[in-house]
């Protein structure tokens, strides 16, 4: 049994690397060593994995309402599958959710960014706020201008103005 579990961890790491999830997160989610994940990355992508510090939160990635809307959609999808969002923060649930959400939404959402969005909502680093206008929840944070309002409302306004 132990060997099967090992195999599964390596298969998860391989799939996460293929999706280009940052190495240290792959290690944290699978327990596979950084050394191994890095060499896996080189084999899969033919280049060295990205170095440098990881961002501290999802704020860094959200520069416009469109990204905020896509990530809010992804978190909502994860919440529908995992009412306790913490259980979505594991290798297989994350991989499944990202593939399904891409297929359903037709958007190419980045896995590292998506991981941060789910993790930060689960950890209350960003707020999961309800918008009465749209009748949906969205990522909300006072810390970043592009996260201070409902991204769906903003996109609707932009569309009307255009
Ligand atoms: Zn709204």
C-alpha cells in the first residue's frame, strides 16, 4: 500500500508540474522533495523552474476586474464542490477543479494564481463578499484597488460604456 501512495504522490507532482504550479507549492502539496520536483520540471518543460520568492497573497496577481472575475468564478466552483474550502487545497482536488473549471468556463486560468485565490479565501486573507447586484460572491480586499468592488459589476459597466 505504501508504494501505491508513493506512486500517487509522484503522479500528482508530475501533473502539477505539467500545469506549471510553482515548485515549492508542488512540494508542499505532495511531499515530494524540491530536488526531485525541480528535475521533473526540467524534464517536462526543458527549462529551469522559476526561482525567487513566492508572493504572499493573491493580491499580487489581481491587476484588473477581469482577473478578479475569473478567480472569483474559480473559487465559487471550488466552493460548490468543497463547502469546506480547505479540502480543495490538496493536489488532486486542485487539479480536478482547475481542469473542470477551464473546460466549463473556456478560460485559461493559471494554476498558481488559482491556488492562491482558494487558499486566501479559505484562510480569510481575502474576503468572500456577496454582491446583491449580481447575486454572486467575489474576492474582496480593501488592500487593492482592483479588489475593492464587485468585478462582475465593473465588467458590466465597462461593457455598457464600450
Ligand atoms: Zn456585482
